[in-house]
């Protein structure tokens, strides 16, 4: 059978999407080829429009329209400008916004410390964070990283770097997730919930 | 948070890929936004090039370069022009070619009978199959469909439609897959292997 270079290239490009192996990419490519409703072109156009129209905010790292940079979250006067929420990625900002639990500003590190993946402190947007703390009169840095080892290491590193600054450092609470029962909780979650207990 | 139309459109387009739900599409879109190596544009270009350069052969339905239509498989003189292998989709043609077990020509139905998915006989390329049988002097039609209910229904339908024609109808064998043991076979596979037994 002849070699179909455009098909091979499509499979290779699809394989680079997160969580997509070669088999899945092949299945996707064949579905796109057979699709009679122009999905191939619809997807290509959506990608080109997103590539043109979407950017990461140069200040906080959040996803924004290319024309609105710094983003809405950075410039809205209603938001508390004295508290910065530090997250791993722009997706985390969207999640926290959806929760409605935070009204300050954000700072995405664009990664976390991970020797396994070759991410060191220099790869994170920590320099920018320090500049912002100085320039914007930040009073509190709320670290909103996950509970995995790499997040813990990143939080410790931030705590160390921020210690000399005149800024309050907090971290989001760890404990039982909403709607869960003690019965179904794992030991590590329970231990963290107990050590983080609060007076009521 | 402001509504990012290009991002929403990208998520919607990615959700239309087979096996991709909304959550996965969102994760993919965010990975594409954050990717610093131009993956968004690479994927868009691969899609556009495939859309331009890849087509389904108008004769057999196989995947081919747009400029080579009918495809290589249809025009290669070395291939046996008297036997047509009927399959569900172009992907199946690639699979059978990779097996090296067939040297005739192909005909993809572009689907199978499926009341559940609203696919009726009129949606399949059966008319074209009948024309080809008459025009190309086909002597044998080898039905290479799977073992599911819909494939069985499609095979029965084809058998009925082809019965009045002067053509041998065969179907690929069902039995134990290569390298498997009786011990690990399911009852349905074993029953089919026994009923399809051959003299040795």
C-alpha cells in the first residue's frame, strides 16, 4: 500500500496531544478522513483561530484574548489587588474562578518543580512573582497547589523564597472533599484533615 | 471571568473527535494553549494538509492521495481483479493490507447496518458494489466484516442482495485468534471455531 504522507503527519500531530497514544491518533485520523461533515477543516480553523485569538496573560499567565493582555482578572478594579493566588497553570485559574471562592489576583507558575520532568525553579515564573510582589504592593500570597509530592516541593520552595519579603504566605486547606464521608476517605486525606483542624 | 469564544470553539471541535468527551477536550485545549512549541499550528497545518491531500477512493472507498483516485489498490494490474473484499471502512482495508493475506480488490461500505445509529441499507455503498460486480467481472465477493450483531446483519443483507448475481459469496473465517489457547477462549468464539472446522 502506498505511503500517505499527509495521513502520517496527521497521526504524528494528533499523537502529541496529552493522553493520546499512537493507536488512538490513528483511529482519530481515520474518523476525520471518513467524516462527511467537514470536521477536519472545522477543527483546523478552530485551532488557527485559537492560536490567533488566545494568549497567556503576560502578567498572571491566565488564558486571555490576545487583544486583552494583561487579562481582565489582572485589570478589573473590583478585584482585591493585595492578595495573589499562585497556581500551577492557567487551567487552575479557570477552576478557581468557577468555584467563586477567590476575589484577588492570580499568578500561574506554568509548571511545578519536577526533577523527573526536568522542571527546575528557573523554569517557573518565580522571578515575575517576586517583581509583582514588590511592584503591586502584595500583602498575601495564597499558594493553591495540589497535594502531590511535586506540589509540596514547589510550595516549600516558594515559602523559602518569599520568607525575606514582607508578605503573608498561606496555602489552601487540605482535608475532606465536599460531600465525602469519613468512611470512604483515605488515610493521608484524613491525617491532613485532622492536622488542619479549625475551631468552630 | 470573560468568555473566551476561540477557546470554547476549540473545545467544541475537539469534543467531536471519536472517544473524546468534554473534559478531555478541555484538557487538550489547555495543553495546546500552554504548549510553547507551536503544537496548535502544527496540528492545524497537518489537518489542512490532510484535508487537501487525502481523499477516499471514489471506487473502493480506501484512503488515497487526492491526486491518485481511483487509488493504487484499484488500478494496480498485479492485483486479482476478480475478487472483491467488502469491508466496513477504509481503516479495515489498511488492516487487511498490513496482514498481507489478500491480493484482490476492495470495496468499503462506509458503515454497517445499524438501526441504533440510523444506518440503513441506503446509507451503505451497496449500489456501487452491485455496479462494480457487473462492470468489473467480479467472480467472488469476500465479506470481511466483524463478529458483532450489526456485522452479521450486514453480511446477511449482502448475501440476500448478491444471491441473484452470478458471483461466489464468501466470508472470512471466525475462530480462535492467532496465538491463543483453548483454555482462554470464550464460549462464542469456540462455538464458531468448531462450526467452522476444516479438514486437514
